[in-house]
């Protein structure tokens, strides 16, 4: 029997039950629901709605239920529509009439909203923590290959040489923005809806501030209707996860390219690659492909929830049950990707000589030729034309660019630009990709990581 059957003369039809029940997926909320219910019970005691003895009995009962869930011995009954009902049903079984008081001045509407905020807050914290861990790994890989460099690309065409550490730090900076957003979302989610009731509060003398403080919320809801209907925090969480997924997908795409025979810049460890069921020679960077593939799933979860929310009138509607599965799925998937990508980068062997040879492609010196001409007084657009014409001749005649530079009387003494690594060394402006700018960047990144860890 459901906990609201008094109004009805017939049980729920099986087809509606199958559509309606959510225990099959929301049981993962048990610890957060029990935590919220314990705070609620203590709030009832503070308001004089249960005695101190009854409060102690209910808290002890909830602790027993928690231990049953933790041990995997909690018995789910067919009539448990969701985890919230299951916990209340079990509390009544264990504590009798005292257990039946557990839902005083509370609706499933504010109960679910509270439980979901507690889950989301913890999930955001863990995602931020794991993202910071990946960021530190990327920094460490760069430091472990301090002299390595490779071509930087635009349009997937070789553009200019960059230090590997600089390249990896570019990913760290984008991930730092993800952590920043995630921590902002956690702050906005940290508002207690407990006490809003079904939608309009209650006539009973509860004190929402008491339960909010017990649960570590920064503030209490201001409007009861908004409190039970707001799922902005879920949508924002899914957006932050989706954008993090986009960044992880971009990193995965790069690892796929770097580990191909055509690029051959890197190889991943055997423990982070897979083989082929047919082709004995294959070593596939599946970890990177899965990171890339999961992104579509994360974006889809966000899109699905936004469409669900867009047409809902105030206040609570059962459509909001559809917020949980995309949230649970996105949290789980992004944590899997973060852990796997950390391991993949740490297993990576970077082939510095091959990457450096590609970065020392003479055509990448064209901008250095143009900039030296600018330094001698030539307008940049003219210098660009001169360098571009030399590149065009080199490509058409399939000869080294240095041959044409050497033959051009305007470019006497430019041979040093073709020394391996010279183009990299010339990238020395603030935030640039060469060694001269690296130490300041590392310092700034260290400060950024420390600030995020402090917020976390």
C-alpha cells in the first residue's frame, strides 16, 4: 500500500505503477535521504512536535536503516514507490507509531528537493576534486617532459612550435574554468528547501533554519513554491558536466591523433589501451575514444532535462522525477572519464624526437622571418607578403625554405632561424609557448590550483 492511499478507493494500476515507480534508480539517494530525514526529525524535536525520546528513537531507527542499506540487506517491498517511501515504511515497521511521525510537516516535494540538493552538492564536490587531480597529473606530465615540444595546430595544420608542457597547461586552464563553474554551482545549490512542504509551507511551528544549519546549507529558501519546483541547480550541474565533457572530449581527440602511426607523437601504456579481436597488431587508444564518445551522452542529458523543465507551471509536477536519471548518469560517467584520462596521461610515453622533428618543419619559420623583417622596420603586411612568397616557392619547387631565404638579399643572416628549436625559443611574449615564458605561466597556474583547492 502507498503512503497516500487514504484518498483512493482502488490501488494503482500496474501499468501506472511501472511508469511511476522510481526506486529502481533513486535508491542511490538513500544516504542523503536518511541524512535529511535525521535533520528533519531533530527539527521536529526543536519545534516541540516530537519529544526528545521520540527524536532519539527515530534517529536510532534511521541509523539501523542506513546500516541495512550499507550492508546490502535492506529489503525493498513492491509497494515502495521510491526510496523516500521505502525509508519511511521501514522506519514505521521498526518504530511503530513513533515511526509514523517521521513525515510530520514534510511533503515528498520538499523532501525530494532536499535530498537531491544534498546529493548534488556532494557530487559537485567530488567532480571538482577529481578534475583537480587530473589537472595536477597534466602538469606533472609536462614537467616530466620539460624539454619536449611539438607543433601547435590551427585547422589541424601545423602552425607554430609549442612546449608539451605549454600544450598540456592549456588543457589545465580550461579545466580550471570547469572547476570554477562547478564550485559556483555548488554554492548556488546550497540552499535548503526543507520546510516548504508540498508548496505552501505548514501551519506547524517548524524552524527551517534549524534543519538548514544541521545539513550545512548556507541559507534557507525564501519562497516555498520556488523551493519545491526549482531544478535550476540540476540543470546547471548538467551544463557544467557537459562542458567539462566537451573539454575531456577534446583531450581525447588529441590523444587519438597523437597515438596514431601517422602522428606517432605518443603511445599509451598497455594498461590503458585495448587490442583487436581479429587484428593481432592493433593497440587502440579506446580510453581516449570513450572520453570523446561520452561527451554526446552528457550533452544529451542536459538537453533532455531542459526540454522537460521548459513547460512546467508552478509548482511541483511529476515531470520533475525525470531530473534524477540524467543527473545520476552524468555524474557517474564524468567521474569514470576523469579517472581513466588521468591514468591514460600518466601512462603516456611522449616521443619527443618525433614531435620535435615535426615542430622544426621549416615552413613554421615563416612567421619568424616576417617578424624579423618587422623588427628591421618593414610594415607587417609587407613582411607577411615576403615570407608568404618564399613559402609558396618552396612548396611549389619542393625545396627547403632555407634555400630561398639564403638566396634573398633582404634576408642576410636569417640562417639562425632554421636551427632546430629556434622557432620555439622565439616564442617569448607573455603567455607564449616558449621556455622564456614558461616559468611565469607555471607560477600563475600554481596560484590558480591553490585557489581552487582552497575553495573546494
